[in-house]
């Protein structure tokens, strides 16, 4: 390599580093997707978050003890998300879900969470044949979210590789396209519900980005997070 080429490459890297430093976000960081389990794991999670200068975060609650500990130890840090009953939703048993939604803010939660990664069907017994989240039987649930102005963090589908390796039985899990279509139908019917769609909107693959971009253009009431993407 000539001295001139060596100098040019070095200059380029210097300029690139300056640009990266200029473009790098330096403000407070909000982590929009974390989980709270038992109290004994809480401090370790916060330590890791603080290493990356994260100052506030959404916490999806899995444990009442974990919730209590988080409130006591870090009263200003967390925005809490409450799981809605998957068992009730999966059986179109909407009344207890609506009752739960009505109490969610009183209990100190800011948003609700539902999980519809296709493998949920492996954990719930006697799921009605052909269950769909866009079934009209679930309309009262989404209407309750709108009435109580409660945002919903809704996990739908999974990465393409999951469908290739784990969800090959389309009669049970559906295709990824069908999973996404169901959520799209719900969003079209409920423009006043705020939806957070995790994991890059379940569409991190390059060939799916145009569809994700279309969602973001068409639905001003949705946001995506980049957790595990």
C-alpha cells in the first residue's frame, strides 16, 4: 500500500468517526420493551440497562412480587404493562378481559400486553378451531381498550425462520401472512386504539419492510419497538 493510499484511508476513517459521533444520539434513552419477573432479578436488569445509559423503560409484568419490588426500589423508572388473560381471549371469553381492562390504570399500569406468538396454541387447551384475533367476538375487547384509552402492546407472529423451523403446521399456526393480516384487520377497525407492535412489527426481514412501511404510513396510531430485532 502506498503512503498516499494509507493516508487517504486513515483520513477517511477519521472523518467517518467524526460523522458517527456527530450523528450519535446522546440524550436519555427509553427502552420500550423489557420484562419484570421475580424481585431477585430486578437489580441486575437495571444495572445492565444503566450500562447503556437507559433511564426509563416499559416493564411487562410477569410477577406481582416483581411489580411491588420495582415500584418500591425504582419508583420513577418503570412504565408498567399488564398482561391480559390469554386463556380468556383464546376462548372468546371477553367479559373478564373487559373487566380487567377497566381496572388496569387504577392498578398502576399504563398499557396492556397480549402475546400471540403462534406457539401460544401449544399452551392453551381447547382453543376454538380457526381462532383469529380479528374475529368479531373479540370486538368488545378492542372497544374497551379504546373506551379506557389504554394502549396495547400486541405481539403477533414471529420471525420468518420460526415459521420455517417451528410453525410448519400451517393448519395449527397459520401462515405468517395470515397472522399479519389478522392484526392489520384489527388496526383498520380501531384507528383510535394505540398499538405498540414489538420486534420491528414482526417484520424485520428485508422483503417485509415495504409492508411495514405501509403500516406506518396508513396507521398513525401504531408504533413499533426494535426488541430482539
